[in-house]
C-alpha cells in the first residue's frame, strides 16, 4: 500500500522517473492494475486538480504532474489509455503566434485528449482535412491578430461546407477573440485562457 | 543594486556645510540640563542657544551605537538596524482615523491602536507595528501608554509609537519591563524606541528631549528625524534642505550622546518638499525620492543605520496616484540601502490613518522586495540545457526546469490584478482600492494574534492604573 501512496505523491510532485519506478514496483508487488490506477494515479490527479483550482498549483506544476501521470499509465500493460477525445489544433492562416496554442495543446494532452497539433498558419482546408483524417471531435483555433481573425469564420464555413457541421465542434481563442465574436461566426466555444480551454473542450466532446 | 544621487565630493561638502551651520548658527534647545551638558562638553551656550563645535559633533558620531535591534513581545520578531536588513513600519501615530465601517474621518482612539497592531501583525512584510493612533480621548501624559497596552494584546512584533513626553515614557518603560519580566531583559531586548524629532529649522522640543531621560534607563535606541520642508522650514532648494536636515540630525546625535554616551542612534533623513500652492508638506513627490536617497548616503557616510520616509503618498485613497508615489519612492529608497522605510498607512500628508492604504503599501513592499532580490545567475539559471531540449518553436511551460524555478523567480502579488478581461469583469471588476478594503476586512476578521499571557496583562493593567492615579492626583489626566 505504501507503494501506491508513494506513487500518488510522485505524480503530485511531477516526478516522472519516480512515478515510473513506483508503478513498476507496484506491479512487481502483484498489485492489481485497477487498484494502481484508481488509488494511485487517478487519486493523484484529483489532488492536483484541486490544488490547481485553489490556486495552490500553477500551470507548470499541473503540466509536469500530468506528464508523470502519463508515464505511469504507459507502464500498465494493456492499459491502452482511452482518450477523452481528439482535438485538431493550430493557429489560423496568416498567424504565426503559437505560444498560447502550444500551451492549450499541452494542457489538453495532459487532461487526456489526443491532440493533433497542426502548427502555425493553418488554412481552413488543412483544418478540414485533419479533422477528417483523425476523426477529430474538436477543432481548436487561435489568432493573436485582428487581421487574421477572419480566417476563423472561413474555417467554420469550410467545416460546414465539408459536411462536418454536426460531427465537429469548433472552439476559438486568442487575445483579440471574445465570446461575442465566437457567437457571431457560429463557433461552438470560446475560452479566454488555457485552463478554461480544457474545460470547454471537455464540454464540447460530451455534447 | 545600489542607487546614489550624491558624489563623494558632494557628501563631503554637505558634511562640511552642516558643521559650519552648527558652529555658526547653532540650535535652539529649551532644556537646561542638556544645555549644561553641552556647555561642559565645550559648546558655546547662550540662553537656550547652543553652538556646537566640530570636535563635539565628531566625537558624538564616533561614540554613538551604530547597530541595534528592537524585538517584539515574541523576541524572534526582530527589526535589525545597521546590518543591511530592510525594515518596514506602519505610522507610529496620527490624530485622525478613517473609520473602517463608515469610511468617514474621525479622531483616533486608544482602541484603534489595537486594530492597527492586529492588522500589522497579520501583514508579513511589516517588521514594526505602529500605533497609527494618537488617542484623542486621553491626555498626552497617558494616551501612548494606553495605546501600548492595546498593541501588546494585538501583536507580537516590535512596536512603534510616539513617546510624547517624560511622564508617558516612564509608564511605557515600566510596561516594557513588565513584558520581559525584568529590567535587565528589557534592556537587552528593547521592545520599541523613542523618536527624537527636531523641529526645523534648528530647534529641539523640550518634551522630546526630556523623554530620553526615561528611555535611556532601558538604553533604548534613538532614531533622530527632523522633517525640514523645502522653502518653508528649510531653504527652497533641495541641497539647502539637505544641509540643514543633516545639521539637525547631527545636533540630535550630540544630544543623545551627552545624555547617554554610547546609546545607539538611527539617522532619520526625512526632509520633505513643500507645496507652494496649498502650503502643506509634500509626502511623496520626485523630490522625496531624491532627498531620501541623498540622506541615505549621508547616514551611511556616518556609518549609522538610516531611517527614510519613502513608500508614502499624498493621495487619500489607494489609487493610481498612491501606487505611483509609494512605488517609485520606495523602490528608490530600497535601492539606496536604508534600514527602515517608513510610516506606512497614512491617508495623504498626515491627514489621517488609513488601514486600506497600509494594505496597499504592504503590496508595494512585496513588489520592491522582489526587485531587491535582483537576478540570480547560475548554470541552472541560464537554462542552456532546457533551451536545447525545447528547441525552436516549443514551449517551456511544461518543463520541469520551469516548475522548479518559477516560484522563486516570480513574485506572486496578493492584490494586483493580472486577470483576463472577462475574468476580471465576472469577478466584480474591482479596483485596487476595493481589493485593498476587502483584504483589510478579511485580515481583521480572520487574524488572531498570539494572546498576551494573562500575568503580563494583569501587570500592564496595574501599571496603567497607577499612572492614571498619579495623573488624577495632579489633575492632569
């Protein structure tokens, strides 16, 4: 049992190496995979989530804990982890500012999404193709400039034109973007920051 | 980090000029005993006029204690002077008080000193808890002692208050002995200090000097700080103000060393500019930053700990003006390297006490303290390895290197707003002033200081009762 307690602690503190070693140790001790996941890994992430919401943990601590969690999960044989969903993400055509996009991608991945990162300067057509090829439920776009924002509208329209209007949800973000702009271009969601982007993506997938 | 505004040559010139002033013009000192001490030491005394020779000034500077600490009721709470530490204090007393419920200005009471102490106790960046109140309902012979009792019940930190006269100083000294349990311990661990304030230009108040005859019993250190005002009680130039302010402080050092050779002093370089339209002092203009830095250089030239008035504001509320004035002056003062930065929590130029303002200034202190830590350099800090790992186009947000360092690299404000617009809006779109008020209310609601041991409380009450009876008998209560 102390192995599980130590594993939980290793994940909370984001210690990847230790998380891996302790997961192996737990398996060697003959502990049930389910017990390791529920009492160790999931329990740790619950604590991390609480600390994050209470402003005790900040984004880097959340991210390293999530990575430790993934390392631990990858050790479980047959525990091919189910993703919450698939998100295709990129900055819009003409926009090379990807700091925010990278952060959202990392946060989504940490939260259990499969993330298809299309990088920067992504055209509406590329978004559509990526959504089809990866069966993505969500397309996430970011723009830093008012001059490139317009491409978000084009992408929404391209998705509808490609017949994906029902199966793919679009979420947008970036400094000049607002909820009212999202409403205007008929995007399904807007998030002002990386943490709420994760919440929004979860909500869209569940819809 | 070191900020200077005077050259070595200018420091020497100010020093020389102040010496000439003391020798030629001298000071007015309406205290016969101290005048006699001056005469015996070679000064030229005519009535209450004292002209002080250079040799006496230099000898006094040499004799004066140059480092000291004051200790809270909990002696681990220390304000250390003369050792390169930065101390921050709330104001030792104000006549008026911004009422925390009505927001209206009224006279301050002894009970207010307890509230001030409790708030200071809750604010970690404050080293010395000031009374912030001069109880109006009580006589000057008793008020500060009553304030002291309230404060002892509400803070374990060192205490700042005005020792108005000899009578109340005697009572306060007895209370300090009661807190420590013996006179010896009270000497070893001073709980507070008297502030000797020359009245510019070049005068000393009888009561302020007379009070020292009581405080030297416990060898309490003595900050000396005149508030010379440019163009009003000092020349209309900054340099002239500095000459006179320095002369007044040096005269104060002589007084302390004549009364009690070797007693520790603190160089209170707290001159101010003066507003030629409203005819009142300016607390925190750019001149304040300049003079505070210059005064710090002068004090350090004499190897004395330094007390300056920075981090203050002329604004009545914690607004943009307050943030600008407190921030710039405190940053400059801290970079100059003074020992104590003072008198936080005043609404405007001595217009009242404002606890909301104190809470804002506390945030400014946090900001400036981070500034003073500077940039730490190490291989780990340079981060070449992590830059290599992340490579062009990646993010550092999920790197262990980031997680390892951001908490000590970054300062985390309590009150500054850094939210996204929408979050700020949905959080009530609060201004800094509102956030300060809410933080004050929260701290006063939640913070419980360690209680004063009952036997000490009883002894304090006994001392106060005896003081009241004495004053009553003399018809002075």
